[in-house]
């Protein structure tokens, strides 16, 4: 009788976990699938808030916090950080992204995509005031990207970010549209063979690569 009772309890727990997992995946899927089509700061902020709510509800899943961090960074870019300035808006977004990414990393150590977002956060902070912040955040960005590549050389987002650096950096400081194009083309090849662990794991970025390749033509 004791064995039967234990078996029933375990079955209930497994079914409960499966139901929770299905609910979690269904909540994540539409937001994840929309990422490559988001084009405004407000849209990215909405995505960030949705992901954070899911993360806070689940507590043991790294992906919602990862995506919430990414979305805050993208909102920062959309608000003009690449052109410099807006530190009063951008720095809080970078801090929020860092806080969320730390939660993701606590649940999933040594993840290439987490280091990609670390790189993006450092770049976001740097671009508010490149002249005064480069010496602090430039090396941090480069180190994070190198770590992302060492953890997974097949991650196409690594080459997207490398290409963006080459694209936006003036030639006198090491930038090159030719080298950027080669990196974007390498990224596209990686996307063609890259297989995410599931349909809610990171797969964003291909539309960005295509955008940059179109700009270089």
C-alpha cells in the first residue's frame, strides 16, 4: 500500500510539473518568435516586461531573465545610444539589463548567449559617451564577446556582434565595412546550420544580419 501511495504521489508531481512546463513554454513562444520583428523602443520595453513577469513567476528558468535583459538593451539602442548621449535614459536600462542577466547567469553558468548580452550591455554603456567610457567598457565588451565565442564558436550571434563592431567603428580606429561584411556572411552561414535546443531558446538576430548586409551592398 505504501508503495502504491508513493507511486501515485510521484505521478501527480510529474503531471503537475509537465503542466507547469507546458504553460511556461506557451507563455514564452509568442514573445520569443516576435523578437526579430520588433522595431521600436516601446515594443522592446513591452517584451522586457513580459519576459520579466514570466521569470518572476517561474523563478527557476534562465531564459525569461536572459530575454528580459536582451530586450532592455535593445530598447536602449532604439533610444539613440549608438549616436551618443541620453545617459539619463540609457544607463538605467543597462543597469536593469545587468541585474536581470545576473539572475539568468545564476541559473545557467558559462552560456555563450548570456555572454553575448554581457557584451551588448558594456557596448550600450560605452556608446552613451564613447570618448570618456571606451577605456572602461571597450575592454569589457571585447572580453565578454571572446568568452561567448570560446563557449560556443558556432553561435551565429557572436559573428553578428563582431560584424556590428567593425561596421560602426571608424576605419582609423580599426573599423572596416569589408571585414564587417565577411563577419555578417559568416554569421548567416552559422544561422543556416544552427539548431537551438528548443523553439524558445535563443535564435534571434538573422534579420539584423540581413539588414547590415543590405547596407553594405
